[in-house]
C-alpha cells in the first residue's frame, strides 16, 4: 500500500494534480431555485418496527439520521423551501416482475414498502410503507410535494424530475435512505438531468455489513459525483444565511 | 465492531434473514438476447499515455483489465454476440456547462476524452478519446455498435438503451471503465430500464486513492444492485457453454 | 393541388417511391411478448358526467370507443394477456406548476382527473379521475397492471416502460384517450424506447372542434409513426388466431 | 356538423368554457434563459438535391421555411442567444434494427441522413446528412451547440435536454423539420421535461400528401400542446424587444 501510494503520488505530481488533495469541490450555493429532496423517509427504514431496521438501524443511530432529516423538514417549513419526497412503494403487481437485481429481490422477499397499488391505500396508514410519524406534520404542509413512487432505486420511473422543473428548481439538497442505493441513485440521475446536487451526508444512512459498508461506499461516490457534500449543520447554516438576507 | 456484528446478527436472525449469508444472487443466464456492453475502452483510461493512467493504471494492472476486456471482445467476435460500446467524449462546447459535479469538473480540467464536437473528428485518431489500439480490430466488426457518447456517467443522454432494444437485447454483460463511475452508472440505468445485468468485476478498474477506493466501492454496489457478478473466466465459460449447445 | 400532386408524383417516381401508395406498413405480429396498453380510460373522458364529455363525447360515440376498449379488456382477460393502464391524475400539488402548455392548463382549469395526491384516495371513487364503471371488473383481474399516473401526456414520468419491460413485453397494442394527446404521446415514447406499437384506431377518440380535428390529426401521425394501425376487429382477429394456435 | 357544433357549444357553455374561443394560450415570454432549438436543418430536407425534397419541398417553399430558419440563426448570432441543433443521422449500424415504425423504415429505405457512425465522418461533407450550406456560417459560431443525433424523432436518445439544462435554459423557441415528426417530437419531449416551448410555425415544414397533411396536423397539436405558437416575425419582434431593453 505504501508502495502504491508512492507510485500514485509520483505519477500524480507529474501531471501536476494530486487528486486526493485537490479533488474539485464545485460547491452548492443555496438560492431561491434550490429544493430539498428526501428519499424513502418511511417506517421500514426509520422506525424500530420497520422490516429493515435490523440492517440500517445502527447506521441511522450513528449518523443521527432521523433528527437530521427532521432538521431539513423544519428548515423547509420555516423558510417555505420546496421539499420533495420520493417514496419507495412495492405494489402487489410488482411481484410479477420476471427479474430483479439483488437488493430489489431482497426488498420484494421481505415485503419492504408494501402497498396495494397506485390507488388503493388500504392498510397503508402506519404500515412499513408509510412515512415516519414524526415527519407527518411537515409533510402535510403546502411546501411539500410527494411524488409518485420510484420502483427500482432512482427517479427514472416517477415524476420527481418533472415536479422539480415545474417549480423552476435547478439545485437540490439531497438526503434520505439508503445512502448508497436510493439516495445515490437520485444523486446520479439528478446530475444526469443537469441539476446541481449537494448531499447531506449525516441525513442519510445505509446497511453496514461485514465487508459491505454501504455508508462508506456512498461517501466515496458522493465526493466524486456531487456538486458538494454537506453536514446537516453546514447546510442549515447556509440556508439560514440565505433566507436571512 | 464485534458488538455491532453481534447486534446485527441477532436482529437479522430474528427476521430469519442473514443478509451477508443470504444476499440474493438472482443470476444471469446467457441466452440469444444477451449483449456485451463496454464503457469507455479509451486511451485516457487504458493507455500508459492516457491522461488518467496515473489514477487508474494500478487498478487496471491489478485486475488485468485490458486483457479481460479483450477476452469479451474476442467472445463477441467468435460467437457473433452483439457488443455495444458506450464511449465518453467531452466536446469543446461542453466547456460552456454552467455547473459540473466533482469528477466531471476534473475530467474537463484535464481534457479527458476531448473531441471537437459530434461530427468533427479532427485530431481524434490516436488521441486520449480514441479506442485502445488493441481493441480496434474487434470494433470494426459488424457485431459491434458504437453508440453516441454519454456526457455525465450514464447512458441517459445517449442511444445505448435504444440500440440494445432495437436488437431485442434484454440482458447485458457489462464491463469497462471506471468501475464506480461510468460502469456503475450504466449498471444502474440499465436496471432502471428493466434489463438484467451481470457485471464482469475484473474487466473493469477504478481510481484507488487513500480513503477512496473506487474499486471496492463498486464491488459493494455491484453485489447489491446487479443480477449477478462474474469474473471474466466465469462469464467466458457460460458464454462458451451456451453457444456450443 | 393537381399541379402539386403532379409535381410530387414526378419527383417521387424519380426516386422509385410513391409514398402515398407505398408508405411502409411494418406490421405488428401478435405474440407472447405483446401487451395491451390503455391510456386514460377514466370517467372525465368516457362518462356522460365527465368534465370533458362535451368535447370528446361525439368522437367517442362515432368510433364506438367505449365498447371497443371493452373488447380489448375482454381479450386480455380471456387469453391472460398483460394489460397496462396508464391513467392521468392531476394532484392538488400540481396546481403549483409555474407553467403549463395549452391543454394541460385547460385540464387544470376544469379540474380534469383531479385526485388529492399519490397516496390519499379520498373522494376518488366514482370521481372524474376514476375508471369507467363498466371496465372495473376487468381491471381487478391479475392480468392488469395500473401504473403510476402520467403527468403531461406521455409515460416519461411514470413507470409504464419499466412495468412493460419487467414482464418481457416488447410489442404493444395501444388504445385509449385522447387520440392525439395522451395516446399519441404514449405511441411516440414507446417507439423512442424501442417497442413495436400497433394502434387500435377505433378504440380511441379525441376532441373534434372546428378547424381542430384531433382525431384526423392522430390518424395521420399513427400512419407515419406506428408499426401498424388496426381496427378493433382486426386486432381481435389477430389475437384470437394467435392464442388459438 | 351544425348540430354537433350546437351540441358542443351548449355543453361547453354549461361548463363556462368555449374551447375554440378560449383555448388557453399560456404564452412564452423571451428572457435570458430562453434558447433556440432547430431540428434537422439538413440537406435531405432543405436542399433541392435532398432525398426528401420531393416530399417536403412544396411545404418548405410555401412557408418560406429556409429563410425563416435563417432569421432565427441570425437572431441567435446577433444577440448571442444559445442555439441548439438536434440533427438526425442514420448510421450504418442502425440498419441492424429489428423493427421500425413506418416513416423510420421509409427513412432507412431511402438512405435519409446517412452517416457512417458516431465518429467516422467520411463522405459527410455536402451529403444529405450535412447542414444546409447557407446555415454553416452561423453553426460555426460559439453560441451554437450541435447535439448528438436523435435516432427516432425525439431527443430521448441524445443529449439535447442535458445541454439545455447545463446552460440554465428553461424556455425554448423551437423550429425545424419535419413539423409533425421530429419537430413535434421535440416539442412533446421538451414539455414532458418541464420546459416552456414556443413553436415558430413558419420556420418548419412537412410532407403534404393527399389525405395526409403533416403540416396542418402539426398546427393542431402545436396549439394544444405548446406554451405558444409564433410566426417568425412575431418571435423576432419579441427577441429584439427583450435584447434592446
């Protein structure tokens, strides 16, 4: 490893660029075209009764994710910032899918985010697919838009991009669950669609397993892909500063 | 960490599911609707003269990526399997972009994959944007389709999905550069579009930096997102078996 | 006009091609990868109490659209053909859109397809957004998938494409409302995504106004864009033949 | 017909809305986030030697399309307005497509917009796929971005949307060829992506055949779908007014 670092350093210096020292940080300047996007703030990930709590609870608790997401909801309400929630629902008819990737198969197996269909909301209230109770009072407010559900990990098959564009949003403060799956998928697709995206790294969490730390994985890709990586405190400070001008 | 593992194991067993033991592996069965997709098999990543060789060369050499990608090209030619190349070009006019994520800004800064525009190919031959010389004889063959370039990391803004569908492809064997950026972006978008995707983990490589191992990062996400993860030898064996029936 | 036709004929013959005689008809051969897709089979278009009946009723009655769509639902049930419904809902929060095209603004003005939000289905039963009563018994069957709603005219912001691909569909028999708006938008997007599409021209209808015949308009574009244009009788015959083999 | 109009008028008045009198015209206000987009300004449609001139020449001449498109290019240059060209190329490998809609099959049959592949530009200069000679001096200017080619009719498989977003464009003045196919497909997709779009109805043209008037067809759909329909003189006046402030 020492040899590799030496080699890398030598080569990198030879092209006048030390990427770990100088990885560009384009930054995200909060303005009136900036929205907050939250992925999957739902019971199955965030409630102790949720079907995936065993997998993601430790990371949620370590990052203080639940309170940090609430901070974002509060800021949205306080300053009337557009907030968009992109939920994840698995409908009964999705069980007909002929093929699924690994974690989508897992999700279907354990009935993660199960809901009848796009119209029927029988058994939805308080279910694993429902929003975490402590967020509900924010979600009812008029600054919040709940999009159609995403079906794999990203917003490719819902209306998030359209809803953002229809409110003249071109910058996104992104948070939610799971760091390296739906949240990262939203980061990636938003970047492909030309948005500037800052990720709030402690308002997200992931499954951390032996040899598979989904959170560390996400941090690497956030640093490489996003416009900027914030902590909740940092983005709060930037938002308060902008709206107090 | 021991405590965390214990906690996890307990919880997971309580839902009768140990994910690290039982992470689903849906598998990818090679058939006549399966194509090979290669991202960015271009000089700037794979040639010792390439502008990013200093960053990715060590991983390329460790994985034997150059030969493993060539094995895929050879299999494509031998069995007349559709092969699609999704290249990455940065056109002069892309410098007008008003914002860029971190690594795209880096790419623009160092003139990675620079090409005049979508029509003008002046100075292209042998440039960093050109294909690695040892692949050119395969790329000329009629089984290979070179798509329009992707512009961020994924195929959202090129014709890869359409070209695959127009050849009745619904399964993809995926390889190329960089593991956690363009290759993973293609994996993710192909999954969002309903393809089954198997990634060839040693026919790809990434930048490995202190605290930012792009290759290990990709391996975690491949295991969670893809239909299956192959080695080159494994996929070669499956392909040879299918076409020898 | 005579002069123009003469001119056209001369030029076209000179390239050995008379397009009005020989406009290609690629055809759509029904097979096990063929699905039926219905756009907007909802009260506001198809019920005499619907908010847009005044505009589209005459075309619905002339084409016998309601029965022809029912024939497609019946065929779907009889032969267990996958049927997908892509509905149109206008949520309360869509009223926040900062800009709208002409007919979308009209739709919002007259509360067409109004629904609370993607989860809340209060007041939905029997509303203008609900499905036509005589279709409900078919829609409950397991061969039918109701997608998330489209938000402009096409399936770009819902999960129709994904749901089709996840059932290995690559051919579509398309019908529904309105011929030149949502139905044509679905035709166009499905073609862009590589599907073969046959449109059932009498299982659709449009607003016919002085100087704005939406139905004739659609017929021209169907002939130019689609793989094939069917009548209900023709497609019924092809489906029965295929499934009776 | 009289009876139908009477019926319609009665019903419409009863909902306080006469659509033919009051079809909403949302309007398009030119500002600094407005770009000009031109589809297919290429020889095969606009040059007397073009392979499709026989089909579209009469409409081009009637609308004075060539000069009107040039007026838009001139305005772009004069006021440094971003202009985007979305060309149509049919590559050699596209002949492998297993299925094609009617006019795409026609296009492939007559070698419309034929080009080798996305990189090789051999035989391109002056070909049917090349830009009309009188536009070339404008296209070379730095305000113009030529995107990757679209492959069916719309920009779904090229980078137009991304390039627009990366220059902070959210309004589009649209023109080009053919009115009801590629131009309308761009209108529709831009609307699906949340842009405001004004179409310049005499800076476009279509094939006009007995019983298939592509131009009249387009006018109906423009009026129903777009934010506004301009003449070249009208949009010129609005542009000059905005930039003279």
